[in-house]
């Protein structure tokens, strides 16, 4: 009987350690990389991606274009950096690049995002309904949402 009790305790400890390791892995996976990027918007709208209404998460708002990309991937059309979007929920990222320094691109509705420095053609993430926003730097250092060009959205959708 002592053998069975010790074996059971060993299994329980092993499962507990396995659960702890799995939890640590889940926490570190999608959000490793550079610190989240906070964007000071020129426009001030009350509803922002990441907000909640009746316990449902807002994924887009004014200035966003929502596309049904049917589980496909978004790609980097140029070298740059992918960061989590501060204050916009777990499924929003900001893409920046020295090739287009006056612009930022925000995507919400992504999963399996790949944060950090990325090369042209690298995957940003994938999703179903993805909200795309283009932001332009203003003279005062804030960012204003501008209408995204179809050609720019197409560049993120097509692998170079």
C-alpha cells in the first residue's frame, strides 16, 4: 500500500510540475519580443480595439478596415519590427519600418503573431477577421489614422 501511495504522490507532483511548465510556456509564447508599443493618437474616439462591450471584445473601430482573410497569413512587405499594441487586447500588433518611418500599421484579430525584428516576407501572424489601420505621424509627434491604400493592404496579404 505504501508503494501505491508514494507512486500516486509522484504522479501528482509530476503532473503539477508539467502543468506549471506548460503554463509558463503558454505565457511566454505569443508575447515574447519587444515591449508593447503605445501610440498617442491625434483622434480621440471612445471605442478602441481591446475595449469590451457586454463582455465582448471590440476588434476594430473608426479608422480600421476589417478584412475576412479566412485564416490566412499576413506578411511583412518590408523589413521592420512587430510589437504588441499597448492597450489594445492580446490580438493587436503594430508594424513599423525604417523604410516607411512616417507610418505605422496596426492589425487586430491576429493569432500566432511573431513579434520582434522581421525581414521582408516573414509572417506577421494569421487570422480570420483582421482589422487593419494605417497611422501617419503628425508634426506634434502624435499619430493620426488615415485611410489605408488598397495597394498597401495587398502587400501585407501577398507573400513577396
